[in-house]
């Protein structure tokens, strides 16, 4: 019975360390459940410091992306 208590105390102190496969599934879940991440990963490209996109243009592009993917627009979720 003592090992149960010691194991529980260790769990409370250190938690559980995820396995590599758990990390893979967690990353996949986060990617698939975050439309902004999906949009950025698919469409945003790094440019020099002179590259500029107006905020409204970016928001319109995100809304269009979400619509095409059948996702709720983040701007709709915030209102």
C-alpha cells in the first residue's frame, strides 16, 4: 500500500512525462483544432522588413480561408 502513496506523491510533484507518440498526437490535435495556425502555416510567408499586409486584408483572408475549410471564423467566435 505504501507504493501507492509514494507513486501518487511523485505524480503530484512531477506529473507525467508525455511519450514521443503522445507529443506527436498532441501536436497534430493542436494543428487541426487551430484555424489560425493552419492559415499561417499554409499561406503566410516570411518576407523582408518592407513586406506589409494591412490588418483588414489579413482578417479578410483568414475569414475566407475558414469559410473555404468549413471552419468557424475566429472573428465570429470573438464577437
